[in-house]
C-alpha cells in the first residue's frame, strides 16, 4: 500500500470547484459550510482512508516491465536482474511514500475510528458521538481514552489495508492504554468516570479486532471481568442519565458473550447490575419502545450450560425438558415483538451472484433491530443444540424439529448479513466509499460460532 499524503477534506462539489475545504466530515459538522452558504445540497464527503492508501503494485509492475521492454534490445538482462528491478522499484516507492508521510499514523487511526466505530444509530445517539469526540479532543496526551481510540483505529487500518507496521504501532498504543487505565483505576474519581468505562470497552474492542483464533480470547474475557467490577463501583447512579445507560448496554452484550463462550453462569453481581438497570427510570422508558429484554432468558441458558459443564445435571431428560422450556419462552418473545421491530423478507433473486444469501434479503428499521433479532436466533440455536444432544434417538420428533430449526435460523442469520455492512452514520456517507466491514466483523464474531456449532460444521469449543 502507498500513502498519498494529506488529501483534500472538501466535499465533492468543493473539490470539483477547486476551493479550499471548510469542514471536516468525521467530526461534529455533518455537511459543508460552503454548500450551506450557497443554499446547495452538499453531495457528501469521500472516505479519506480509501484514497490515502492505494495499492500501486500493478502500476509499478507495468512500469518496470515497460522499462524492461524498452531496454531489452540494447541491454538484455537475465531473469534474476529483472526480478531485482521489480523489487527495487517497489522498495523505492515504499521508501518515498514513507518519507512524504506528513500526518502521524495515530491521527489517521483516530479518523478511521470515528468513521467506522462510532455511530448515531440506536442504542447510541448523536449526543453520545459528540461526547466521545469531545472527550478525545480534551483528554491529555497520555490519557487512557486517547490511547485506546488510537489503538483500535490503527488496528482496524492494519486489518483493512494489511499494514503490519501499523499493527505494531497499534499494539504499542494498546500497551500505553493498559498502563494508563491501571493508573486511572487507582483514583476513586477516575475509576467511576464514563471515560474509564468506555476505555475498557474499547480495550475489549481492540482485543476483538486483533483476535486471531478462539484460543487467544482470554485477554478479551479479562476485560469483561474488569468491566463488571467497574459497573459495580459506578452503582445505581450510572442509570440516572442517558449516557450511563448507553455505556452499560454496550458492555452488557459483550459480557454475556464471554460467559457463553466459557459455558459459565453470569456472575451474581452482574445479575444485580442488570436488575438495577431494568428497574431504573431509563429501563422503564425502554419497555415502552423496545421488546421484552432477552437478558433473563440468556441468564437461564447460561445457568443451564454451566450446570451441564460442571456435571450438576446429567439426566438427558431433565436437561432436554429445561431446554424445551427456554425454547418455548423464546418463541413467545417473537410473538410479542412490537410491529415497529418486525422485519420484512424480500426476494432478490435477480441480484448479482453472491450478493444475497439464497436470493433473499431482510429489511430492518436499523442495524440495532437486526442485531437484537440475531441475538434471539443465536439463543434459539444454542438451546436447540442442547435439545438435539439430549434426544434418545436423532429421528425423534424433538430431535428432528431441533435440527430443522437450527438450519433455518442459521440461514436467517446469513440472510441478515448485508444489514451489517453499511457505513455507521448514514447521514454523512462519503461519496464512492466502500461499505464498512467493521459491523460485519462484529456480526461474524458473535454469530458464526453459533451457526457452525449448531449445524455440526465444527466441534463445540471446549
């Protein structure tokens, strides 16, 4: 990849007119001030990360081959020299690109973070995004939040553009964030601050981005255990304002995934925290606009899986009956979902090949709604896996029904995938920007294991 230096931050119209940019799309201002003054609809901004780094390999190879062809009659070279010319040309371009690098890579990482990891969609809000942006701006240079945002952004760049040197820098920042977080936890006031909790959330995000296989998920799980302790320290007061509840909702699902991965029941302290949220004013308001939370059902499933793993329950019939009861409650949840949360299935059979799974698409009101539905599907897959494993005969009615349901729900999760490949803020989508893969990676992370385990594609994780 070749770095092209600082690019114009203007909108499409300003760049065509070759006038100086007067707005930065990744910050608070959603549009161009020049367009606003001209009373013209702003066509939007391009994604700078897509044009800052470009793959010039083919152009360099063509140029080298042309030079080789021009000089072949007068000064033929053996194949080894030709290969050396190509390598030299590639290294020369890389060295030149490094010398002209004028913007620090950590700043590019910050831009990447706010372009791909921060959104206005529920359960978050524009006010939350503005707060996080300002928190980064106002934090001291050695603050844990700054280091965590820069580490996560650079890790995302290293994955998207395959930049090992950026990955190395991201790990350095991650280490700085860890050290700064430990220092913050020694201060009673800093330990309960919103910036400390979001830092822990982002450290878990970094672990997810850099997770190579499930054998290395212990660091991520450790961050989740630390988050439970922070939630306890913050107490009931964290649910008295909107941002406190939004931070809790972000970390809650990650904690439940960590417990599910290890087949352990959720800690009692976390039960109490979830109960405090549910009975808070914010939790009561959410009951009027959202479906019944799946948290209680998830706790029951975790307790059942934990009891099976510990050997507390060994009778197949008892295990199957408990799983069937949970499955029945999950089916009831679907029947009681408000109409505003339901989705539509459309046939897109005329779409290009490999665009949609089985030629179908789900239409949800927003990505959060799609995520909730996939959480529900994942829980049912795991429950029916337990039913299937504890049937006396595979061809029995319960076993056949469980296997059929697992396959259908797995298909529905795959069909929903395109809903997680959009840019996180639809009102500021840049021109000619590639769909963001960040939310899609999160989708894969939380659901593929359930799909594979439920269908028998891979062995359950031990």
